[in-house]
């Protein structure tokens, strides 16, 4: 169950191309699981920006001087994130969270590969902690277009059994994409589960690699959301349920984490003709 | 259940000592303890918002428009942010009437929330079947007939853009609804003369009017140089459309002062809601502002109560349509302005104890 709180900015720092924002968030850390997200209001009290911005939760801390705190990672994409990047200490930001369905964790101590593109790695560190507490082996694969668009390389190095990096310009690690290096890592560590977070194209490719090898995958999607709490119906994507029926489901409440084999990746952005309630003769 | 709103502090009326206001109102036969409702499509069926505040504290929940059959809605992207608003192109995604009654309405009933069921159809026959299905719903108080969703393939399907089509749908629902159920017709602002559409609906048996639905709009993405929405066009909502909505409510109330209006369009604060009340709304709905702040409905209710108290209103009902009163006679008494009030019979009188002394008058 989410809370709505007025968080105070404790710090805002740069990390490569990204910003890391730390907010006070009393009551939120205790409810947070890896993969949850928050929806932040932007623009201040009299803003014309009516929609919240959703960010996966990077870290939470329940104890300490400030009570509970929350870290999110963001890139400046538009007016809302530009406003966030201009915040100062003590500024107030309205927070709703934790939201969504978190990553499912294995009951057994299995071998897990965590794959992230860009700042998709933000939720992976809490996830790695939770997996290691269960005795799981954790290997990490990070990718980005270029070195400054990688996030959390040092943390990943510290906690992962192995860290493998791919950049499209070859500025660090192997030249290429995460999906070029993932099969080798999966094989060498005999992966049982893949956890992924990043752009849709990357998730689609990761889910396919996992499925081809009979490996379970958990993918955290990025969909444009207006409310984040399940009332607006803007963030839908086609997902197959247990009975094989495709439905347009809300990524904010039924996701953002989905089983990779349940999402119809190639049909994201469309209404598949065999989807429940699809209009006869297709729909645009 | 613990309500999870932390850090908002006491509500305004708890800090300031304001007199009580009787907030009760009604939409035709549907009596409400207070005039703040949710807007259809902005609160799903109430369950999500109940995490943030007690939804039974609202006048009622207006559910997302339901159709006969399950419907997938339109492709994504379905929304675009616009100045003080947004475009949406959901396309009436929903589970169909059977699943809605079984799951959503059952939950609302168990929760004890007053409910207005919004229905949508592609033909008069579909509306008829929906009304017939709802005849068997016990304790049903009100139906909102959504004849104005802009997110349909064929603009000809927007019944509310044509008086004859609007009347045909409303008549079918009114004829097939149980007696005592208030039938509200939801109107579109995308018409030349909204009063003419209102008249058609009233003559066809509507007990009240909901206004306004979204305005048809469009955004083109300068990066892709294509429409931002997969559905090309979408419905514009949010504070950007508030003046259009207030105008529509004012015009229709002026023409039909006895027909209750559920007013909506960009309400974000109690003061926004007050505009609709003064224009003639018997109740108001909160829509897009919920996406910005899920607690908006309860905050607006508290703010509206205070705004009415500050203006000397003892009853919400006295403020409905107050902007339509005759101009006050020019004051010649040197700075003392009396606040005129509607009498019980709708006539004018002057309430002495509500007199406000202007500072300039006192000093001078």
C-alpha cells in the first residue's frame, strides 16, 4: 500500500550523465521492495505540469538522522526532469509510493544475472542485496551507448560475483550491446534467472534470449504514465495471462515488473487483434 | 485500515475557526451528503484511490464508463502532457458490464461508497441493453450516460454532438432504467450550442446533466514530426479547459435553472470548484487533478466548505447559481457592502449579520 508524503530534498548530485536525488520519505522505506517505483510531482504548487514523473526506487534507508530517505536516479529528458535537476536542499517534492509490483525473488539460492541498460541499473542494487541475502549468486551485466551513460559501475563491481560491461562506442568494456555479451555470461554462470531493466528494445531481446535457453526472466518496463496509481489507463501493454489470453494491462499496477515470457514485446504500442476486447478488423 | 497521507497537516477548517456549512445536495433523486464526486475515467472504480483517502467521504464515485463487452481501448502512446492539462486517448478500455458488476460494483457496495455508474455504447441498442442490465442492480442511485467520449473511431458516434442522436440515447436509457434512478447525460463542449443539446437531453428524459467531457485536441511531436498519440487525436482535460467548462455550466443553468448539473473540467482547488457552484453546478467532479494528486477530491471538499463559510453561506444549496443574481444596487452608504443572499423562496434578501465592512470605509 503506497503512502503520499511531502519529501524534502537532502541532496542532488551528478553521476555521469545522470542525477541522483535524495529525499526524506518517512514511512516509505519500510514498504519498499526491489523494483518498486515512486511518482513525483514536478513544477511546484502552481505548475502547469499536471502529470507526475515515475522513477524506479534506487535505494531507501529507514534509519538515520532523517528518518526514512529515498534515492531516485534520473536523466533530464524534458521540462519535468529539468525542474527536478534544479532543486536545492530543503525544497519540497510530493511523493507517492512505493508503487507497482516488485521483482519476484527465488525461494532457492539460484544463479541470477542482472542486466541493465543506462540508468536501468538504478533498482538493481537493492535487488542484488535481496538476492544475496537469500544466498543467490549475483552476476551483473551493464550496458550503455557510452561510458558516462553507465550508472553504478563501482557499486556493481563491489557486490557482483562478476561484472561485464558493454558500450556501443567501446569507451569501456566490450564494444556492442548487453545482448551481445549476455549469452556468454548466462552460459558461464549457468544462470537460472535473468532480471532486466532498461529500454523496451533491450528488454525484448533479453526476454527472448532467456526464453530460448529455458531461463526465467523478470523485466521491469518503462512505459509513459500519467498517474502511476492505476486509475488513468495510459500505461498499458499487451500481456498474456495464465490462460493464454492477451490483455492490455497497466504497467503501473500489474507491472512494472513482468515475466519476460508473458509480455508480447513485438506488439507493444499496438492492440493485437487477438487481444481481449480488440475491435473487429483491427484498431489503431 | 490506516490512511496513508502523511505530512499534509491539518485540513484548513481545523486550523481556522469557520462556521459550519451544510454541504448536502442532490442530483435529481440522488441525495448526496456533499457535492464532491470523482469524474468518470479518472478514478477507475474507486479502489485505487481508497488507498489514499476514505472514498466514502466523497459525495459519490463516478465509475469509468463501462460498455456491454470487454474493450481493449486504443494503442499507446495514449497520453501527452499539455500546458495545464493533458490529452488522453484511452478509447474506453474496460472489462465489459458483466465483469464490472461482478467485481467493481460489488467492491464499491461492500465498501459502502455511493456510486454513479457511467455507461457508454456505440449504438442506441447498446445503451438500451446497458440500462436493462442495470435495472437489476439493487440500490442503484444514478447513471451517467456518456454520449460524449471523443476517443472513438467515428466522430459520428459522438452522440452529444447532435441533438437528435443525444435525445435518442437518453430516451432509451431513461425508458429502460428503474424508476427513481437519476439519469445524467454527459455533454461535450465541442458543439456550437450546448444549450440546444442540453434541451434535447432534458426533453428526452434526462434528470440532470454532467458537463463537460474533454475537448477534442491534438499534439504533434516535434522530434518525430508525427502526432504524439497513437490515436492521433485525444481528449483535452485539466485546468486548461476550466473556463470553457464554467461557461458551459453557466449557459445551461441560465436556460434551465431547475435541472441539476454535475459540473467538471479542470477543478484542482476549492476555489476552482466554487466557480462551478456559482455558475450553477449542484455538484462537482474532480478529474485530471487526481493524476497530479490522488488526495485532490477530499482536499477540494475541505477547501470548498471553507470558501463557502468565508463568504457567509450556511448551506451549499444557497450558493448554487449565485453568479446569476441581479447586479447589486450601487452602494452609496460609504463603504459598507451587504452580502445579498437567496431567500428560501429564491428571492433576494439582505442578511445583516453577514455585512462586511470595507477597511477603507471604516478608516474614511
